């Protein structure tokens, strides 16, 4: 279930998310009966309840480095973090210019792109928890 959710988050695969939801629903009674077990399914259930957060960092490794240091300061357990040199390959990256630019999105609605680490820190601080 958890792998399906990550595939869904990174690649926009709705079928993978639906399969994860079905798996959790199927084992829901067992999860509640043995709350100390089923760790992966509990993690998947928490993932589904969490806001859909994506952080794209586009540019060369040197351009991304100051932004990556900022992202590393924040606990983002269910965020899809996508560092890349070019804006291609994943839905969150498609068509976005690089040059050391960060994009913070919640539920597919993105803040203004930034190259400023302090602005990025402010955007990450405002994310729903």
C-alpha cells in the first residue's frame, strides 16, 4: 500500500492510490484489532490523511545545494521531494524552469517559485502539519 502511495504521489498514478486505499480498507478491522501490528498499513493510512505536499528543487547540484540544506531542516515525512537538473520526468517537475528554483505545492496548488533559501524556509514553515 505504501509503495502504491509513493508511486501515486510522484507519478500521478491514480490507480496505484486506489489500490492502496482498497488495501487499507480491506485490512481496517484487522488493523484496529491489532493496533500494534500492521506498521506499514498504519503508515499508509497516515500518508493518506496527510496533506499532499510536493517540493521540487530544479537546477544543477550546486544551484540546488542551498535550497536542499533548507529542506533538510524540516520534517516532511509524507512530502514528495523531487530534486532534478531539469523540469521534466515527473508531473511536479514538468515545464518548470530551473536555475536553482524551489517550488512548494500543497494539493497541486503551488506557492510562487523561489531561489531564495529564506523565502523557501518561510514556505516550508507554513505547510500544514
